C-alpha cells in the first residue's frame, strides 16, 4: 500500500519488518543505560478491556491508553479531540460549534452522526454514557479530573453491546494520600476562559476527588458563543478487606449555546467566520442540563472469584432551536416544528463475576455478566415562531413518549494453553425493545413497538513470537441498532407521523490482525482490519432540517493503524499515529430528492425520476482515507520545563453520500511549553500553547448530507492560550 503526499510517495509496505528490526536490534535499557536526565522509561500499558487489568500487549485487540499528562499538560481540557488526536483509528473533530457534539468516529463508524455519538460505546468510571438505543453523549466527561482514557477498537467492542466501531472509556483519578486543593485559570483567543477548582483526599479508608469547572468563549465564528458548567465527583470507601464501594456523580449545564450552522462553499470562500443562513434571524441555539449518579460495588469473594455490581440513574434535558424557515412549516400542516425538546430519564444495572484459576497447569479467566438499561424519552416539537416573531417557542406540533430498554447477557473466556499462546473468546446476547406512544391524535401515530436482537461471538488469539514481539488475530460480529434520532422521522414534512420503526439494525463482520512490540524505551503496534457491514443506515431523504433514514445493502472498511511511542536520551520523547481507511459503498442504492419517498424494493432496477444513485465505490462521508499525528516532546526535569511540537494531517473528506462535494485535506502544527515547580506543600504550573502555527485556512469538520449544501464548519486560524495552576497538598 502507498500513501500519497504532495511531495511524492511514502511506502508503508515494509512496516512490519521495520517494527521487527526495531524490537530486535534496539538494546533494552538496564541499570547502566540512562533514558534521559529524568531516568524515565516507558511503562507497560495496563488496560481493562477484558474487565480486569492486563498488559495491552498480550491481548488480541487494538487498544490505546491516553494518560493524565497527555490530557492536561498544556491542554485546555475542554474537548476530547485534544486527547484523542493521538490515537490511530479515531477521528475526533471539533466543529467550533458547542451546540453540536464533536464529530467522533472510530474506524469510520459514527461519522454520519450529526447529533451525539453513535456506533461507539462510551463509559465514564464504568457507568455508560451510551443509551440502550446506541446514542451516546460525552458532555459529562471531565478531563480535569481524569486519570486516563482507554480506546478499544475492532471486533471485541461487541462484548460491550450495541456498537460497531469501538469503546471509549474515561476513568477518574484516585486521590493520593493526604488532602489537596487546587485551582486552574485559562485564557485565550476569542475571549476563551476556563476556571476550575479541584479537591482530593485519602485517609486510608475513604478516597475522594471533586472537580468543578466553568468554560466560556465568544467563539471563532459569528453567533457561536458558548458556556458550560461541569461537575464531577468520585468517592470510594473500603468496606472491608475484600470489598469496596465507589460512588460517582456528575452534572453538566450549557444554559444557552449559539449554533452558527454550516456554510456553503461560496460562503466559506467569502467569509469563514460568518454565521449560516437564518442562524441569527432564528437565533439558533441549544440548552442542555444533565445530572447523573452511579455506584459500583466490588467484592473479592474468594481467592479465585470477584463480583462487580453497578447501578446508575440520570436525567438529561435538551432544547434546540433550529433555522427551519417559517414558510416551510406553514406549507406542511403536519410539520413537526423547528424546536426540538427532549426530556430523557435513564437508569441501568450491570452484574458480572470474574473467575481466575489454574486449569491443568495453565491460567484460565472467565467472566460472566448480565446488564439492563432503560431510557424513557419525552419528545416534543414546537414551531419556532409566533406570528412574525422568529426564534421563539410556538405552538406544539409533536408530543410522544418513547421508551428503549436492553437486556444483555455476556460471557468471555481467556486461556493461556502454553507460554507463547493466549486465546480469548466471548459472546454477547443482546435484546433491544423500542416502544412509542403519541399524544396528539392528529399529528402522532398510534402506539407502536419493535424488537431488535443479536447474538454476537468474538474470538482472538495472541502468539508471543519473542520476548519483544506479539502477533495476534481476531474476528467478531457487530450489532448496531437505529437510535431514537435515526428513528425520529418517517417523512420530512410530517405527513407520516411517528417513529420509523421499519429500520433494521446494521450487522457487521470484523476481521483484524496485528503485531505489537516494545521494550523499555520503544512501544509500537500495527493493525490491519477489514469490516463488512450490511443494512447500514444512510439517508433516504433530507429536507427542511429533517432526515429520513434507510437501510442500504453493503459497505466495507479496509484499513491499517500504526502507533509508536519512543523515549530517547536527553529528555526527548515522541508519539506517532497513522491511520489508513478505505470506507466505501459496496452496493449501489438511491437517495430521494423530492416526495414521495419510500425505500426502493428493487435497487437494481430503473429508479423513479425523483431518485438519484449512490454508486458502488463511493466513499463514506466524513471519513478521511489518511490521517497522521506526530508529536515531539523535550523535558528538562532540573527546572521542570517541557515543550511539545506536534503536527496533524488529514486527507480529504466527502460531505455527502453522493460525493458531490468535499473538504480538502490539511496539515496543521501546534506548539506548547510550560514549567512545573514544587515548593514545600505547593505545586505550580504555567503553560502556553499556540495552535495552527502557520495560520492555515481549512475546514475542521463537515455536516454530513446537509439539506442545502451547507456542509462546511471552518476551523480557526492561529490561536494562543495560557494556563495557570496552583495546588496545595497536606
């Protein structure tokens, strides 16, 4: 395979041999081999993908861990994109629009989503951030108190339930012994401000972390002001020598965040800072309030067995004002309105047992569990005008209650039949029920329901070829149900009210093979994957701010991921991540451009005049074929100084299913530097960062299949931020 650049070609066909050569010929660092002036070495990456802590190199799967230093040193700690840009296979693009979530995808799954996260499971301290319908939110993820993030990709994500792409889990730090209190102040371009206070404590029995922050910005674009208040707390109590109870609570509030909307190509060229059409006239905006609490009980019941039980509950209220013109709503008497009001209450439980024992002289690990999750949604739609006054909540046009619950059982086993071999297998049985009840006799459909189910097996094997090199392969089936937002509309004009319960879940076959290697000062991994998906969701019709989805025949994703961490003498270290993915439509389908619109029963026959083809070979939108990250850090411990220069490149991404327009690829460079000092009980840090050093103009993300070709969300030019932190520990 060849990666094309502007200056020529970079061959990566010999990468496996390169990894082998590095591992074999690089000397391991012993007591007499210093690794820089601070003497630090690369430690093993410990992850919990199999629900116990293990060295990631021994597992037959792709997983990366992002540590606290990466998340906080010289970072704003506002968006996940700051941290996940270093992880291969993951695309986390900031829209510069806090009324919309990051454009987050893993191996191309989730890229189409314009609201929330789909196709990727999210967890915070073991509590799901993904609802039973597969829709996820990460607004409650608190980077300021996080210890690390784990990113699992590929077949084994099926063991966590309704998702196809992967799992992203964030873990709050544990407090160090004693008591600490600290504060953070940040300021930068566009009047961006962040203030945070954090306290931690540990007296031997109770361990707690409490963090609260406020973020605000005027935004890069006109009509993009935002505020966000975030609270996160974790407390653990050692109940006995064998048991522990952990309680987590978090809340997020965005009282009113402006939505600048997307731009057409002409608008982008004229002025990338402008707001989209009707954004100001209709005062497009979103408000959000979420509160969540959960508890995890762990008990080491015997030398071989552990039990873990978790329970959580939460509430999320969202109101979004759209820019759907008054004339569009007046022309369709059953139109569901330009204001979306969602009130969601959710709860769930998970119980699993882990058994570790020796079987015929070889280690065997068994995990068996069951979980139940429930989501009750009250969905309302209102006109976004009253008379001639625009951007206000008008008459009620939609009123329905929707409920989704899942009931899953899972079993996994890990066995080392010989010193060089590890086998991991598992299966998950998923059952998802969706019900809907309309309250407006004219506008809402009668009661309806649908059930989705799947049994998804996974299997993988690791071969320890040498002390430094592991080879692995894995296979698994994926299962992704339509979310409530995918089901929300049967027609764009409201003529067919109720949920689109004719949609089917997408099902995929995931194959992966890779190599992992490392020693005290180098760690690298290379993974190749192939994914075939049937019944993936795509757009049937998109008009007037409403999207009607359909199932399409087949898509494929072929790709390669490479990651490497290196530490050199003199305090230098580096991180490299590269992703190649070819995500394409494998079977032609059609999209509708004017009513009436219904899924075609014969996609191979001649279509009606109001349908246009999406031909086989078209690229999936918002998925870059090539992306790369390279960061170089120098640390000088005698004065607590560190500096990082990093560059990120992304290939072209298409904006719609028909590949009629695209955002060009780009390269950007960022730099950050700072000092850390300790004096008695005090610890201080001061950092500055410059993003987009060359002041390049580029598109950061796209709104996939936007109705009026307002696809583009531009990224800012050069920006500067400064960050200060002070903390006292007793």
